[in-house]
């Protein structure tokens, strides 16, 4: 091969330009693929017995590199999908909705995060691609996005997309051991420890109600104060339970709907051991369902994130726990 030299810089310049245009081609092809799938799922939902107002639609985002300790959530979406349909259970949710009904539940697959990273895409363009993918799902009523992560960093581009699409902020119900509101963590704008700082500074949310918090420091408390976040710490859960089990969200002036974000580590590790950040003293599964099933408000989107299959136990218990969170959130959002 030709020796390196000053021409190497020029060659690099040429390759960069070539790469960016090539990345555009791959991005556009991926969005087109997603668009065709969403079109088909929407047509199916609309074509049956009078159609639906809201069809909960799974979109997998296999992104885990914004985790601060482990990247295992990258591999979660296919395992959550398998667990949703696991033969050990059946397709009916606790309140009687059947997930085989295409008006209730749809799935438009995963977006090619790792392919795009292999092409050297920048972090901004990657997160914009996540947002654009969510907007494509929303373009095809009655589909509503139910994101399967992936680490919690993806909630920022997802909520940004929903707020931009609906033309205003949403209210958020956020289950987590962590407030995820660091201004700057590890100098990573997109850290999974910061999505709610990005969301609140961008004014994509009006009310942010956090439940299950039990790993928080001064920096987190300052941010919560700064943005007026309604943070319910586990140490106060016994007192807060009644209020949280009778929550109404999305009714404020100009608020466009409700978003529900569930970090699997909000559950006590006894219920969900397969997470990157084990934090004892957490919620029971029933605590989450009591709050979710009693929630009043128009849910326009949601996510289940931070399940780490690499750290799951031998009978894949946490994949089934994450799957049930998806199933019950899907049932709640669909109508
Ligand atoms: N979203 C999360 N899992 N955040 C965990 C952050 C842990 C980090 N070591 C801290 O100082 O808080
Ligand atoms: Mn989180
Ligand atoms: Mn967490």
C-alpha cells in the first residue's frame, strides 16, 4: 500500500465525506424499512372491528454504551421479546387485554444501533436517528411507541421526539432507583445518568414524578430542586403510597400527554437481579403495578429500560420480569 504522508490527511478528509454520505444512505434505508413496517401494523390495527384509538407498539433500541458501569442492556430487546411470548405464560394481561389482538399490541422490530455505530456515526446523529424512528411510529396512527431498551439514555431522544411531534411537553411518571438527572456525568452528554436533565432543560416535560429513588447524592438533590422534580424516595414510600396509587397526570395547561419510563432497577433486586446497578430496598412488582394500573391520564408513550441479560440469573427470571412490565404498560396505554 502507498506510504502514509501528507496525502494521508487529505485521504482521511475524503473518507470522512464519503462516510457521512454513506451513513445517510444507511439511515434513510433504515427509516424507510421502519416506515413500511409501521404502515402495515397500522393498517392491520385499523382494519379490525372498528380499529383502535391507541395500539401499543414495541420498538427495540439495542443501545447500551451510555451505561456508566456495564453495557449489557444492549442485548436486552430480543430476550424481552422472547419472554413476552414465553410458553410458560399466556397472551392475556392482568386486566384481560389479549396481546395477540393487533389493535392492542404491535411490534415494529429493533432499530440498527450497532450497525450505525460500526459505520462511525456521531453520538448526536445516532440519538437523532432514535428520535426520527419514534416519530415514524407516531406518524402511523393508532400506533404509540413503547420502547424496549437499552440503557436509560434513550429516554431523552424518545421523549424529545414525542414532545416535538405533539407540539408541547408531556408529564412523566419515572420508576427508578436513580434520579438520572446529573447535569454532567463522565462528560457524557448522553449518559444514562443524565436523560432527565436533558429532558427538563429542553422543556420536553412539565411534571416529572419519580418513584423508587434510593441512590441519590447532593448533585442529584440540587438538580431536583432546580427543575422542581417531584421525587418520591423509597425511605418515604409507606407514607407516599396512597398518593402514588391515585395519581392523575397530563392535565396541566399545554401538556400533551403522559409518558411512563420504567427502569428495571427500580424494582428491588430480589424481584429483578438482572440489572447493572443493584440497589437494595426497592419496589415490589406489585407496587409498580398498583401505581401503573391506577394511573389516570392519556399515555402517549413509554419505555422499559436497563434490563441487563448478561447479569440475569440462570432461569432468565429478569427477562420475564421486564417482559411483564412491557405487557402491563402496553395494556395500560392501549385503547
Ligand atoms: N442511572 C444509573 N444507573 N446511575 C448510576 C450512577 C452511579 C454513579 N456511580 C453515581 O455516582 O451515581
Ligand atoms: Mn435509570
Ligand atoms: Mn436506575
